[in-house]
C-alpha cells in the first residue's frame, strides 16, 4: 500500500473483504507449543521455565508483527484505500452501526412533492452486512457495498446503486470511488426512478435504484 502511494496511485479498492482476523500466527504459535513439548520433555522447573521463556519471546514477537494492525497502519497513513462490504437480506451477517462503517452516506434528491420516507420505500432493504474487521474498517478512506442481484437466468444485468440498511442510504463502492477520484466533494446523490449523480455525471436508474451494467451483451 505504501509503495503504491509513493508511486503516485490515487486510490486502492478491494473486491474482497476481511471479516476475520489473521490466524496464521496463532497456528504457528500452536505448532511451536507442540514442538517445544516434544523437544523439551520433562517436568523439572528448569525445563518448564525454558519452555515458558521461549513462548513468551515468540508472543512478544507476534504482537509486534500483527499483519492486521500493520495493514491498518498503512491504510491510515496513506489514506487511499477503500473497502467493500456485502449486504444480506437475512440477519445471518453482522449488525454494525452505520457510524462504524467509516462510510459517506448517499443522499436523496427529492422531487417537489416527494418526502424522504416515500423515496426510501423504493430502496431495497437489507438486514445485515459482512464487513471487514474493525481495525481495517476504521482505517479505510471510505467504503461501499458490492451487492449484485442476478436475473432469473443467472445473468447480472443490473447493480444496486444504493441500499437501505438501518434506515440509512448506503451507496455502492463503485460510485463512491469514482466520486472521490474525480474530485467530487459532494456525496453520491440519487433521485429514485431517474438517476444517480456522481461528479456531475448522471447514471440512469430504475425505480428501485438499480443501474444497468455497462456490458456488450451476448454474441449473436
């Protein structure tokens, strides 16, 4: 991350998330405990003290080599990393508060006779999310959902520009990144049934906030 920043990269965005902490070092410590038990057999005070000393040194080294915290530090220092999260219609994910997502919420552009409640009624709701661990989520520059809904034939033709989660309007990661990289200081804005506005550009949408994926279609 730091090397990319030094090379002039303006933004890094992942298409994966990190919902669990790094476990590699825990496994290495467990394996080491087994090796020490085999190599340093016996119940004498000296043998026990040697095992404990070695394990304590390894634990201190592990704490200083925590991959998650190092990644979070790099993300915070550079300020160019965007993280995705998955939205789920059931409550089988986690239930983080919107404030904990480190995210710029989208905003409605309401018609003269339209209320926010009326606009929200058209947005597809989701009950839970799959997000990255707290250290990484807090260090991200911004974040957005990566939820796609296939048609009945299994083909993805549309994507959700926004979703409704806990009464908040959460935008897709793509317009979040595009808005920032094109220098738009305004949040992603949406007029239901008309368009999403990103950096002065209008993306046509359906009544439920879905936008057509820009693809060339099947070959004849």
